[in-house]
C-alpha cells in the first residue's frame, strides 16, 4: 500500500473515536512510516496517535529520530520546528507519566537544544495526502480576524511556523498565551492554493 493511503486510512480510523479503531490507526501509521520515512507527516501522525494511546515514551522515540532526519528543505521548509515542538510535548507527557525518569528525559531534550516547555500554547496542524498540491491552513479568531500564508499577521499571539506548497504538510499555526488571553472561539479551515494531480480532493486532517 502507498504511504498516503495508509495515512488516510489512519486519519479516518481516528475519527471513529474508539480504542480498537485507534489501534488500527497506529498500525496504519507505522506502515506509512516504514514506507515513506522521507515524509514528515508519517512521523508526526504515528507519534500523535501513540500519545493518544498514552504511550509518550514510544511517541518520544519516534519524534526524537524525526528531528535529526534530513528532509528535503526546499519541499518541507519549517517542518523541523513542528517536529521539535512535538518532541517537547511528548517529553512533557512522558515526564508526567513517569516522574522518576524526568531528569533523564530533560537530559535527552538538552541534546536537541530543547527543554520541557511549561508555557501554555494552542497549536493547529494540517496534513493532507495529495502530492504536488498546496493546501493552506487558515485560522479565524472570535473577532473575525483571519490569518494564513500570504496574509499579514492579524491574530494576536498567532504565528504560522511552516508553509508547505508541494504536498503532504505538516503546516502549523501556533497561539501562545493562556486561554483567557486568546480570542476564542477559533475556526480552522483548509484552503486549496494549488491543486495537484488528484484535483480538488485534499484528503487529510487538522489536529
């Protein structure tokens, strides 16, 4: 099976919302990672599903390998920031679950020039399964301010940290600050900037 079809299957299985469906999704993502480790979304989807299974150590190991992997910079610019943020989050979850290992976890993060981030943030991450296509994540806050690639910064404390224009993602929009400092509710959209061979069907997910 192609990696994009495995990832799509995992994304749809996750939407079912049951433990048994999540097991199947994890298996699909694991297969996608074996098939296409050169796609950042293969690593990220697998790790995030492991976190949902309450397996932060396993998620950490997946992401720890991903952050040092060399992805095609012309195609996946900015994804390292996404994966590094994921690694710090997995580390926080692992340390919370196994506090006796927290010191060792912090030491491993230090090897990647990271630390456990204790400041609040809200992140929206978009992935899609059509090659040679450009899908943008767009966020609209409760005041009606919209932000996506190509628009000036309009949302307080909001930042687009990656923009992928040739397929798959991930694209990430980050909001920093406490909940009462943000203009909730937020609406998140996926917008086609350029269609690929599959036409106008992006297939994917926003987390």
